[in-house]
């Protein structure tokens, strides 16, 4: 194999780079063969190459991400060729590129853990998918920032074709996280309350909508900002019961709020630091605070009094681990997606505020995704 690459390099430097990249992936990433390398032209039976956002070392995305043409392998008997339609830029994607996330793909790697594609070719032994199906990844590290991919049949799961593309592209992470946290830690019933920080995040917006559909109140905490009123109005339009600033958590006005709204049975923390501590102050005794993010990069500090006198439960949640824990039971993931898609069809769950950006304008999208007070999710369109 290496002799073939050296022979090609003497005659065609561009082809050499593509072949070398393919050899590196095939030799050093054997456990991720299903990631493959996507195709730019899908009109023929076999696409030869595609565009992909690749990084060969960890670092700041602006410095290490490059748009490259990458070779595609043939479609195997249990593979499907997928044309990628849309893929968001999530905080976990950024952390993975920076090398700070809990799981890291072997390098070189294609960025992006979430998105939606359409099946354009199926292998001879594929039984669960057919041409025209829309699919999303079952697990992280699939590498969705590309124009196409050849993946194993069991690496993806179908989603309905009748839900909006942006809803499908953002379905597998944030809404799943929101639904699991609302379902798995406390037995919430209509009229109960949930408090959350980072309420304008993708997960936060999903929590608001899913809770509203279930008749559950949400107390939504966001950082102060120049457009707070507009943000508050937008979150209330999604179904938020209350929208307050971080500073309000420490003020007497919270007592007034709780005259009309029950104290929360569940707190959802994506920030950490003082924000998490303040959420705990308002949690009902014996109830749970679930941490699923740490945007402040500060540790969660739990007062001794909250543990002794209120007996609060401190939990964590990572949707990737949940999916892996349920990998033996394909029905669990399917059931969750069906519930979420039903809400989408009913108009009770929508995609977060999004900005659509072409794959070739990835630098602009990455820059926007890393700005503070960002309310719109960047979606790479291919």
C-alpha cells in the first residue's frame, strides 16, 4: 500500500495527498472504518471524493480546521452512502477539536458529532435502511462536517422525512439530553417546576418546550445582556414560565416568584460555579440537581447545609453515555426519537434559533459559534 502511494507521489502531488490521507485513516483508525471520507458528487453509483473539515492536531478550531478533499471507500455489503444535509456546531465539537473533551477521535479526524443526512446508496446486506431515508448518528465521533460519508448500517438511525431538516440535524443531542433529564431523575407531573441556567442554550430551549408540552413550569436563568428583553420574550414564546437574570437568584424577588410558582423539584446546571450553587438554594429538599455542562469552567460547589439539612441529590448526565448504555436495546433510542418527533409534528418542539452557513464558509461559522452571548446555533449546510 505504501509503495503505491510513493509511486503516485512521484507523478501527482495532489493525488498523493488524498491517497496518503486515506492510508492514514485506514491503518491508524481501524475502529472507525465506518466514518469514511465523504463524497462531493453523488450522482454516480460510487462517489470518489468529498469535501470535509479535517483537523490533524488539537488546538483552536480557527487554527487547525482545514477544508479538504477526502477519498471515499466503496460501499460495503453492510454500509450505506449518506449525503450530509446539515450539521450543527455544538460546544462539544469545539472541545473535541481543542482536545479537552471526554472522548477524542484518533487523528486525523473530521469534525462534527451531530447532523442529518440522506441515504443515496445501500449495501447488498443492508436491511433497516433504504435509499431516500434520512438518518442521524447513533453515537459521537462520526464526523459530520462533510458532504457525504460511507457508514455502517448500525452507526446511524433513521428519522422521519416529514420533519424539518434543521429539527432533524439538531435532534440527536440537545432534545435527547433535555428529555432524558426531565424524565430520569425526578417524577415530574403537571404543575411542578424545574429551574435551569443557560436557558437560552440548545438544551435550555428544548427543556422549555418539552416541559411546557408536559405542563411543567420552567424558571429560566440567563446572564444579563443588552438584549435581555428580546431574549426573554423569545424564550417565553417557546413556553418559558419565568425568565430571570443570574443576579436575581440572590435577591428577595425570588420569594415573590415562589408565591405563584412552586419551588423546583429539579435543577439543571450547564454552567457550574456560583450559578450552580444558587440553583441549589431554591431546590426543594430531597430533590436533584443534574449537571450536564460546565460553561463557566468553575467547579460545582455544594454547601454542606444543602447536603445535611436539605438532602439534595447531586447528579451528572451525559447523553453520549446514555446512548452507549442503551446500545444493547435499540428500542430505547427509537422510542425517545419517536416521542421527540411527535412533539415536532405537533408544533410543540422546534429547532433552536439557527444561522445556516455553507460548508465552505466554515471559518465564519466557527468564529460565530465561539462568541459570548451567542443565541443562534451555527448550522453547516452542504
